C-alpha cells in the first residue's frame, strides 16, 4: 500500500503535455449580417495614400482591411475597382504616388524626401472601365467623395468637368447608351442588383478637407443644411432612410480633427531659422514696419491683408503652415521671410476655428443619425487624438509625426496601411459593441508603414 | 505503521498546498543538484553530497568524504503566447537549455572539522527564441543569457553539531539580445538590432548549518546579489541604408542585477529510511527595477533606453520526501517533491523575454549507489505556468503559457 502511493507520486511530473495547447476562440457576427458587406467612403476607404491610388494602396485600404477581417464572420471576398500591378499610382491631379527617395535640394544637399515614383501617374486606369456586372463592388471608396455627392448624378458624368474620374471608372454607367445623358449616383450603384446587408460609412472628411488644404482659399466646405445633394445633413439622412428601409445595418464614423494631421503640422509656424547675418539683413527690411528677427527660430512671414498697410505679419502660434509650402524656396529664395507665405500655404487661427466648427456640426449630425437608425458609431477623433499624443503598439511607437510617426502615408493626410489597420480596429470595436459581435482585432504590424530605401 | 506513513505523506501535501511550496522565479534556474531536484528543489538541510557548496556552504564540513559531482539538466521549455487583442497565437522555438553544475569538495584527513571546495554552477540564464514574425517582435525576438558562478568555498565545524561556511563568487556571463525594429526596408522586411556582450560580476555565499545527527537538521544560507555589468557590449543594426546614419553600430554598456537569495532549510528524519525536507527562499528581486542600455553614440532615433521591470522580492517554498527503498544497504533512494512559487514580475510588467508567472511544479528523482565510491543520480522536473498581462511599456496584451520539462542526470565519485 505504502509503496503504491509512492510510485504514483514518482510519476506525477510525467503526467503533462509537452507543448501548451492552443485555445479555441469564439468568433461571431452577433446581430449583424455581413454576407453582403459594402464599404462606403472617400480615399481612406478606397486606399488612396502617398497622394495616389494604387493597387497596393487598395489592398491596404481601410475598406479592404476591415472587410478582410469581417470575412471571418461571413463577409464576401473583396471586389474593388483594381488598379494595375505596376503600382505607379494615380493622384487626383494625374501624378504618380509618392515614395521615400533621395532628393537634392536647391543647396545641393541630398536627403530622404517624398518623391514621385514616376513622371506620370497611372492615367491609363481612367481610360477603361473597372465595372463588371457579374462582380458587384464591395468597396465604394472613392477619392474625393463628399457626403453631398452621395445622390449626385453629376459625380460620375464624364461629360461634366466636375465629375469624379475615380468613380466614373467603377460606375455601372459604362453600359449606358452613348449620349443618353443618364448617369447614376453612387447610391444607385450601391443598391444596384440588390441591397447590401451591412455598410461601413466613413464620409465627411472631403466635405471640409479640400478647403483646409487650399489654405481656406478655394473649395468651400459643404453646407450643413440643404436638400440631399446640397446639404450635409439631408444627404446623410436620405442614405440612412434607404438603408433602414431595406433593413441594412451600418457603422458610421465621425470626422476627425483634420488639422492635427501631419500635412498641417510638419512645418512649424516658427520654422524660419536664421543666422546672425540673415537676421540682420531681414531686420534692415522689416524693422521700419516694427517687425524684428532674432538669431535662431523666428515665425515665418505670412501675407495678411488685414495686417497694416503692408499686408504682412509674422505667423502666430497656433497657425498652420501647410505641407504644400515650397521648402526649396524657403531655403534659397527667401520664401517665408522677404517673400511672405501666400494665403494658400497658411491656415490662420480664425480659419481653423471655422473648419473646427463645421466638423463639429457635421459630427453632431452623424452621431444623431447613428442613434436614430441604430447604427454603430466610430469616434475617429479619439483614435487620431491618440496618434497625436503618440502611443505604444506591441512594442512599436506610433504617432502623427510625418514619416517617422509610422501611421500616416507620405501625403501627410491619408493613413498608411498600418494606420488603416489601426483605424479598421476602431470600426471593429464599434461593431462588436453595437451588434454584440465577437470579431477579433487586426494585428496592424502585419501591414506596412513607411518603406525606406 | 501504515497509518503513520499515511500521516506523513498527507501532512506533506497539507504543507504543500497550505504554504504554497515553491521555487524561485524570474530567469533564475534552480537546477544545481540532482538530489535536491528530485525533492522539489529543496534539501539544503539534507546534506548528502558536494552540491551543498551551492545550497549551503556550511554543509560542506558535514560531508563525510571528498567528492566530485557533475550533473547536467537539459531544459525543454515551450512558451505559447496568445494575443488577447487579435487572438493570434505564437510559440517559441527555444533551443534546449543546458544548466550544468560541477562540484569538487575536499575533506582534509587531518582537519576533519574543515572542508573546502570549488563549485561551477549556472544559477541564472535562459534562451528564449520566438517564432519569426511574432507579434512582439519589437520587444524581443531572441534573448540568450548565460551566467556562470565560480565559487571557491571553505566550511568549518565550530562544534560537532554546528558549522559555518563561506564562498566567494566570480560570475562571468554573456548576453545576446535581439529584436526587430519598426522600420521597414522597401520590400517590407523589418530592421533588426542585436545587442551582445560579455558580463562580469562578484558576490559571496554564506551559510550556517545545524545537524545534531538525529530527528532534525536545519540550515540558513545567504547568496548575495550580483551586479552583472556589461562594460564593452556591441550593438549591431540592420536597417535601410537611408536610416543607417540614425542607427550607428557601436559599443554600449548595460548592467543586470541578479538577486540575493536567503534560504532557510529544514530536514526531518522521522524514521531511518525517510527524510522530509523543506526550503524557504527569500529572493531579493527588487534590485531588478530597470533594464537600461547606454549606447555610446546616440541619435534622434537611438536614445539610451530605460525599460522599467519593477520586480519585487518574493518568497519561494519547496518541499520533498526521500525514501530509501532498500534500506539495509542504502543502495536505492527514490524522491519526489514539488512547490509553488510567486512571480517577482508585477502586473503590467510582464515581458516576453521572461514570461514569468506564479508556478506550481512537481519533481521526482532516484539515486543508485553502485559501490562506496560511485553513484548516479537522476531527476525530472515539470511545470506549467500561465500568466496574462498587458505590458505598460509595449502594450503587448496576452497570455503566456509555459510548459517546461527538465530531466537531469548526475554522477558522484567519493574518496
């Protein structure tokens, strides 16, 4: 008896597996049905990044990454208006996408900088249709797509100068008879051939961004009020109405504070660095009108019609110098000092406040619609705030810093693949919460950030 | 008699679960004696061979003969990480760890109260290698740490029942730490950093031992903390050419504080063929509060790093039983034991290089004396550790499960 006990104890250490056993996880769509999922949005959803739309960008778009994860819970395979394998990319201005390369500045100094991948963009993409009647697009991400464009029949009308070429190539309109004059809206395309079961809707950025990017000189922001196609609120309302009438569930997203993005924050307002000689020569010019310069950091000079009789003044803290400001001219041709920055390169604090107010008004509408129609809501502001502060993610540090922050692409506006994956996680969290789904988050480290030569 | 034995076995398990018998934790390795390994790594008060040089230097003068002792304990450790955010699962591809120990104990014939000796042990160290592309790659991809303790020791019997002992510890070591960097080449592969260097540290080992030769013996020992300092380490970066100026290869310095260990050991001998042993460790892990690397050349991308570790001091309890099966000639001993240990790693500071947690383990062992001079020991150790945490520094959030097996074998030669 005694010895039997002993032998049992003796072999106790042997009663264990060699390797830890992998657990099984419950993955569940909850009350949502993703079998006919469609992602709706602007360039973020389409995969526009590095100031261009390319195949790589599309594959790593917010819409594609989100949909791929939703495929775990029944979403269909990706169908997008694919660009070509060459990956040259196409910007809204017909240029190729940006990559990180070496650029020699006006002083002959070579350094890492965003450069275009080729002389010309992939304009051939616009010459042929990307529509296939047997394969309905699951991604209606369109670069430049505003909320108020949702029901516009001008949006895809190639005969009109204001049409959107990225949408025109994916619209079903190619089967229109030539000259028939009938063009369909994005919304008609979305519901063409049956309604979706679930939509992600990330719109509104393009209703304010072009205005901000132009230094508040062009492209007025969309008005809040007005009929669908004119006003922000009713454009969203009618979309929600149609979704609701077809029992389509959705996740909406608010508009982040775009002025926190690298495009508006990479060049500091006081980025004019002067040595003694340069400061002295500028003082000779500006001292007579009461402006003086010091050795070291100085505010850039900006054009301001309201600033005294000469219409120039130093930039003030809080003002944004845009990434479009010609830095070569700053270095070699006294841009920002003797020749003040023109209005198109500057957002004043008043302009920023106006933009901010409009975003808040739009967001109030988006939140209200989400509540009314029982949609999930993503507060993108929280996500971008975290980026602005910077945060650790599985041992990597991510921030809103240009290039080194690792989340934004080289245009300083759109996220890079890793940034899109992180934002897609915010969508999944919102879906999980609202529809009691159990969808795991994405490992954003599996997606590229900035690639270095 | 049968009743008595049941009482002893039952009592042992009562102790085991009541006091959470345990072993020390962190990257400490407790495989320094095959006989102890058979009894839950306890037995510092049951002096049977030269391994007492490590466990309690005072015990050396109670060893009856001069002896050399050599043992090796391959560790088969498998770690599984399940990310709580993405559900992704990754495993380690650890090479087999090989802690070894060598003891030489000399009993001078003329001064029977004296003993001296030399021990070479590996009480700290580990190699952790994660599978390629794992989610914590920016925290660590591989860590290999080796620490040798070379300890010349002397022990003296003050009375027939009480002895003292002391040893000086030279501690050479080496470290190799690798991780990926969150910068990417044009083809999407990540940059890589490798830190390597030789380390050196010094310490001491003190003990007092009481053995009246009857029902009870006891010992108290103290192994000092040792500051392992890497004075001339090397860091090598593999990064895209465009970033090379930001990541200059060069020298670095670092240090790692190994903890002190205070051990109280008890041995009870209720009958001639039975020994019941229990050890209590107090491990001074709180010296390991930061893992710092001081790079010789700093840039905007390469600043000196100070990662908080914030280890805390812990108690560890171990216990075991030894039974002489053929009591007449004392030829065969069988042993078993086990323990439970608290982790020195506080919540929020769990790292993949030491995926530590409270642990329970079981051991068993056997010894066979071929003749008066030559004997063989064998033991086996098994543990499973599960720990979930979110690291405050890296935000890595998931559950580490470790299963480790350690079969050991040792030989003794007496004269």
